[in-house]
C-alpha cells in the first residue's frame, strides 16, 4: 500500500500491473497493489505531483476481515464464495447476499453492519419504504439487503469512488442492477427528494457531521448506526427534534437505532 499526500483530494489515474484500487482519504490517497511496488510506480506518482509518504506491506487478511464460511445475520446469509455450499438450496428461508468485500468497509463482520442488517430484517416494509438511500454504502451490503427485502429502488451513495466501484460489482453479483444505483457523492443533495428510508451506517465523525445538517430530516424512516453507547445520547437528542425512536439495539458497545419522522 502506497500512502501519498495529495492536493484537494486529487487522485491521478495510475495504470500499471498489480494495481488493485485507489482509496481517497483527503489529503491522502492510498494505492493498493497485489505485487511488489517498484521504483517506476513511485516515480509515476511523484511525476503527477503526489508526495509518497509511506509504503506498507500487509496481507489482505490484515486489511479486511472476511470469514471463511457463510455468515448468518438476521434473516440474511452472507456468502463470500459463490461456490460455497451455502448457495445450494436448503430447508431454511434465509435471504442470500453474495458479497465480495474487496478493499472497502462492509463485509458483514462489524457489529454496526450486523445491527443494521438485523433491524432492517425486522422492520422493513416494502409498501411503506419502497425507495431507499444508503449513505456511505461501502461494499453496498445494506443496499443489497434492502433490495432483497423488496425495495423497488435503492440509491447507494459513497464519496469514495472505489466504494462505488466495488458496490457496483456486488450489485452485479446479486443480479440487482435494475434496483440499485451506486453513485459517487459526498452528501444527500444529489438525490433531491428521492427516498422514503435513509440508511446511515457511518463512522462517528462523518455521522455526527451529517446529523448537523437538515438533509436527513426529510426522510420518513432513518436507520442509523456507527456510534457507541457513550455517544447515544447525542444521537437521541438530535433525532428527537424531528423523529421518534422506533427501535434501538446494541452489540459489543456499538448501537443502531431506527427512527420514524414525527409528522
């Protein structure tokens, strides 16, 4: 992994053997390779005006924790290898999600993802929640879950182009291209008035920043996670102005909550 300092989030397109993907985290950008990084690769980045700050050598397992078996969460069975026996018909009625985590967040292992999947499986109503916006979609796992539960249209937003790319791959793997549209965007302005249900499973700084805006308040239903018990009172105080708490649950000190608009 090459860590580069960049200007204004600029991430030059690098074309070379072994490049897996590019992760933007302004003012840094990270280039992932599946083979040794050469001096010519470094030189090509520096020629584009980037400053290489570090080179990190790690296994994929150190970056992304992916189970070696199907994962059962709520009504869902998350399959990481389509050849897995879990793909074969069984007696249970689990909703199968085929998942290729790649480099971005959302394999289904993290407690916040599991909490969101469990709540979504319990409360989702396709008649009242036909359109969904998944903000910070990552791999697209929550967008996939909503579509498989019966949502007619889902817009999956992420400011990271790599996330939108990998979410698109997972949408294709689950044959949901007609229902889910991944979009590179930083906020909710891009969707206008679209969406009856908003999904927000974000890191706390991003979540807290989003909650300071009014953009999320128009949604009738909001599923929110990415915060700890110690931060729950902040979330409750903000939401209580426009929404009422429907469901709240916790796992390993992480919290997820489902809210309905007051009017």
